[in-house]
């Protein structure tokens, strides 16, 4: 009885053992069978090697039995052949089962990844397809692998990525099924040896708090894996996609200890704040969204000439070994746009420092401080001491007035993002303007640290009143407003975009003759809906998922970009403005863009491009050459502290 139980236990263990163990067991059984049969024949006087060959042939092929064999040989041959049937039958079954298991592993994505210096994306949300497009683009292809791990199967992820990004992008990905918060699942992705890690939030069936908690747990599991890594931490950028400001405070309990590990950079990013800031700035300046989209992305932007990127480097990397001040460096980089520097002491971006200020006179350390600049490619980033563009600078006299006029704005939205939009409008709108927003923002704005808003009126109404205003009002009522901003907080792309497009359609019905129709600035989540919105006469369409995804990937490549972008989007730092050409040159005389840049510096600004009208369409040139301007220039694009002329 005990022997039967042992045999059954052994057979059960063998049938459930890993593929390699099963194959080894069959091989050992076949060898044992051949040796046993050979020994029996050897007893009868046959040569052992010939006996082994005879046994092997009978085990491997039943049809080789010969009628001329003696009766004992026939009996042994039949036993051996039947045993061979069993062995090779099990062999074929195990191989087929192993193949099916591997196929299931590939479909589900439960395998490991023997990678190093790769990029990992933990989680899945609406922004991920845009990250894949950005990361697998020709401009971004650095040869490193991109691994995505989420709680969806590899087959499901592959279907969606192929749908949005195409098969070419899919061929460059490694898809793995797993729980990002799991230490063991992160080991399968070889997370401690990754170069870049992006942890995405996921609002599917979760509240914002639960989503941020999942990001926090993933970060803690990552810290555990890095701590256990025997090879030591690599140079690693970890980007956290956060939804709520309170989550940043909660994460401070793990980030200080995490940052003590050498060569680690952990950056929590409030993507909703980034989007809200961009929407607020772009609502007041048509065309600004294309500029930000170009800075955040490597791909070419329609209507924008010059695909400039943000680069950071030390003076030594640029070929300069001596400390220099910012104003001196401008002459060494005439063909690119030098916008500022990052001091190694406080890791703060100094952008367009005022002429003669301590920041402008600061001696930039050639080894530790980093320059910030815009250029089309890294090949352009080098110093020149043969600058032929030096000109006499004469600043035209302009009365100090704002480039913005007082206006009336509606903000449609109830959450954190809408609150950021209102905050951004309060920082840029001139006195005499008024903002209409939902009642739900009143308490949130009261708790926020706002600047003096005494010159700007804010009125609060219910969400239904705004919806009725957009869909059911007469032309006289809606024409009182200059700008309508749609920045709602529905997380599912289909629901979010459908509601926005319905409101836009209702607005168009209220303004059929388009007389004094307000300018409409829309935020959408699905890029496929952008053309629908433009055909429905939306004036400015901001694809939030693309903006957020390219922002996250861009700063994962270089954390200095985050320091710069944070400065450009903050209320204290310089901002991108479109200012009249007459503020920089005499428009009735020939001029060069280098001359415009020199005058802009005297105005404590950095000129980065210009806009012009072509066939009644507004177009932009980013980082133009320094030669004579031959187009009919509309505005100069500058980095400045305020919007005064």
C-alpha cells in the first residue's frame, strides 16, 4: 500500500513538475531502460555495445522487430517497444504541453526579462499609448528596451497598443503582466537595473486617492528592490505620476530615504497641475499650445517651423573651461537659444536673469553648473568664438502696457485641474477682467494661496447654469464672454470627450452666425477626437493625454528639463509670451533675428521665435536663423517675467 502511494506521489510530482524536470526524468528513464535491456542480453553472451544498440532500436521503433529473432529476443523486443511507445508518447505530450505553456506565458506576459539600462513603465492609463509613440520614435530611439508592466495581460496590452500606435511601435516593446506594487513582479522586470522608470496612475475603478496610494506602494516596492540589489544602484530616473497635491506631502515619508541612495532621482509630478497651467496660458495666447507641445515632445508639430528640444550640459561639455557669466555666454552660442542655467548649489533654474542682476553676474562653474538651451539637435550644441552677428543695440521706446486686454472668461470644470486653470488666469489677466467658474471651486480657491485678485472679479455659479449657458442661451448672453475654457474632470476618455463635444455643439447652435462668438479652448483626452473638435470650430484643442505623456517621458530622459519646465509653468518664473514686433525693432527698416535677440536681452527677456500670417493662417517659427527677416512678422515669442510691452 505504501509502495502504491509512493508511486502515485512520484507520478503526480512528475506530471506537475517544470518542463525541464519532466524532460530530464524521461531521459533518465530511457537511459535506464536501455542499460537494463543491454545487461540482460549481455548475460546471454552478447556484446554490451551491440546489445545497447539493439535495445535502442527496439525502444525507438516498434516496426524494427524481426521474425528471425529468437523467442526471448522477441519478448524482450516487444516489452522494449511498448516501453518506447510510452516514453516517446510522454515526450511528445510534454513537449506539446510545454509549447502551450510558453504560448500562454507569451500571451499573458508572465515571463521574466533579462534586461539592463532599459526603460520601465509601471501601470496603464490613457497616456500610455502616447508615451509609447514618443519613446519608440526615430528621434528617441537610443537602442534601449522599453518594458511595460501592468495588471492587464500582454495580449490585451498588445491589442490596444497596436490599435493606437501601430505594429511598428509594438515590435519594440516588451509586455509583462504583473502587479506593479509587488516586489517579486518588479524583480521579473529587472527594475533595479533600469535606466528610466515611469510609474503611472490608474483611475480605472479607483478614486484619485486610491490611485496615488498604488503609485506610493509601487515606489516603496521599488525602493526595496533597489536596496536588495547586490550590484548597487545605477544612475536611475524615477518619475511618479501623481493626481493630488496632498499625495506629495504623504510621499515625503519615503522620498528622503529613497533619495539618499546614490545616483537616484525621484520626481513626483502633478500632471493635472501641468495641464491646468498650460491650458491657462494657452487660453490667452493662440498658438502657445504648439510651442509647449514642441518643447515637451520630439516629433514635428504641424504649423510650427523648427523642432527645438531642451538640452542641458556643463560648460566643459560645450568646450569652455573657464567660469563665465550668462551675458558673456550669449556671444559664444549665436546659433542656438541659450535661456539660462541651473546652479549646482540649489538646483534651481535661472531663466532669463535680469540685466545686471546677481543671477546674471553669477560665475557659472564649468564642471558642476549646467546650461539650459533650445536646439534642434545635440550636434548644434557647441560654443563659437567667431560670432559674426554682433550689432549695435537700440531698444525702441514702448509705453509699459499689458499685451492682454481685460476680458471675461468662463471656466467649465469642478476639480483640481479647473482650480489650477483659474489660478493661472488670475496671474495673467489684467485688472478689470472677470472669471466665471463653478460653485464647487469656491472653497478650493479660498484655501489656495492666491495673489491679490482685487482687480479681477470672480463669480461662482452651479455647473448646470454653465451647461445651460453653453447650450440653451441666446447670442446676446453668450457674446458677453471672450473665452470659454473646458477643463472638466471626467477620467474616462470617452465620457470626457463626448460631453465636451456635446457642449461645443450646443454652443455652435447658440451662435449660428458666429457673430462675437467666444473663443473656445478645449481639453480632450482621445487624440482621435481632435479633428472632430476642430471641425466643430474649437479655436484651440489641447490633447491632455499627449501633453502629459510627452512631459513625463521627456523629464525621465533628463531631470534638468523638469527643473526648467517647472520654472516656466510656475507663477514666479518667466513665461512664454507673444509680444509686438515694434517693441524690439523699427519695423520699417531691415533687421535680423540676432538683433531681436540682443534687444530682448536688454529688456530682460529671451527671444525664442516669431509668428507670422500665411494665407490668413497664423504660423510660428521656433529658433529661426540669425539672418535678415524677410517675412511679414506678426509677433515675437519671448521668455519674460510679465506680459507688459
